[in-house]
């Protein structure tokens, strides 16, 4: 997807709109498949941005000698 530079909030708004359209159920099959694919791409972008933000926070906390206790190094909350 060429929109990798999209802001997190914009991606979430687009994803929410896609979900709204698909939940209405009146979208033709071909359009629903296209929307679903776009939604999956946006979901991946959001996921990647969240993981990147978490990694940055963990690094900042380590640099400040304060390691957060509720985040494990594999990115999963306890």
C-alpha cells in the first residue's frame, strides 16, 4: 500500500468508515471485497504504528532507567 505515510488517526477513521459500510450489508459483493482488502491494509498500518510507538516508549523508558513493569519485551501486556 502506497499510503504507508498515512497518520494513525486518519487510518483509523478510514477503517471505521469501511466497517460501517460493511456492517450495513447493502454493499455489492465486489465492492465489499475491495473494502475488506483496504480495511485489512489499514488495519496492518495501524498495528505497525502501534507496535512502533510501543517500541519507542520501551526504549525511552530503558534510557531513563525506568523499565515499565506492565509491558513484556515481546510486546504483549501482562
